[in-house]
C-alpha cells in the first residue's frame, strides 16, 4: 500500500491523516466488527511508526470504535445501538437548528450549489455507486451548514455522528432506500429555496429519523453487520 506520508502536502499532522484512513476503513466495514487491530498491523499497512498509531488507537478507543482488552488485544467494536441512538439525537437537533438558520440566509448561489449536489447524487444513484452517493449526501449537509454561516457546527456533527455513519454505510451497501433519501433531500432543498424554515425543519427531521429504521433492522439482524472471517 502506498505510504500515507505521500499525503502530507496538506501539512496536517500524520496522526490526523492516519486517523482518517483507519476511520474510513471502520465505517466502510473493511475493518469489520471483531477484527483485531494492532500497532504492528497498522504500521505495516500505512508504512508509519508506532507513535502516531498509538495516538490513533487511543482516540478510536475514546470514541467507542475499538475495544481494548489488556493482555488480549485491540479489536474493532461492534455497532452498539445505544451509541447510535445518542449520536442520532445530537445530529438531529443540531441539523434542524442549522436548516432553520439556512432558510433565512438562502440566496441564488446557495440554491444553485444545492441543486448541483442533488444532480450529483442522482447520477450516483442511477449508477448504483453508493460511495459516491454517500459523499454527495455529506456534501449537501455540509453546504447547508455553510449557508447557515456555521460550518464549524457541521464539523462537530461529523465527529458526533460517527456511530450513525456506521449504520448508514451498512444500509447504503445494500442500497436501501436510496431513492427515498434523494427525494427527502429534494424536499429539504425546495423548502430552503422557498425560504420556508418550518417546512425545511420538518423535512430534515423526517429525513434524519430514517436512521432509526436502519438501527431497528441492525438490532434484529435484518441488516447484518460485516464480520471478521477469522472469528
């Protein structure tokens, strides 16, 4: 694998770059729940020393994404329903506040930007490209925060919704409700374009509540978590 050090043109700390890479592998299911993860294995994977790896594993442990068992090892944590529900609560309340702010600040540039993102998501859906679909989904929510004048709030949401994203990515892998998600996005953007804050908030709340159905399916094993084949 190409060394992560080749990505350092951004001048971000190596531990931050490494964290992003490992997190993406957890969210995507490439590092499945129950999989062992060690400093040596991550070092070989990304061609980095153990010091930044240790920092990353500590951070992932604090976020509940890895479980550390002394004298046994470190393992990717299972999807925990309580963690997902709390993260969903945080996201819903912050994003509904953001969309209300954005409705009062919409201009033609904002309308055009959201329309372009919706076109990108439509293309991704038609192509069956759920990774691209997810990226467009994230872009739409980030743009709403920018229109609201509060991009830092979106960064807070990103950190708090990690456990939600594990469920979302699992659902998208199975292409569940992509058409519904896109239609919900269209309704949110239409309400924003009209400056209708109440409708925009109601549509956003309905949209974000969709994750609870995915959580229920995970809880009763209708949607299967990826599993480490070595288990």
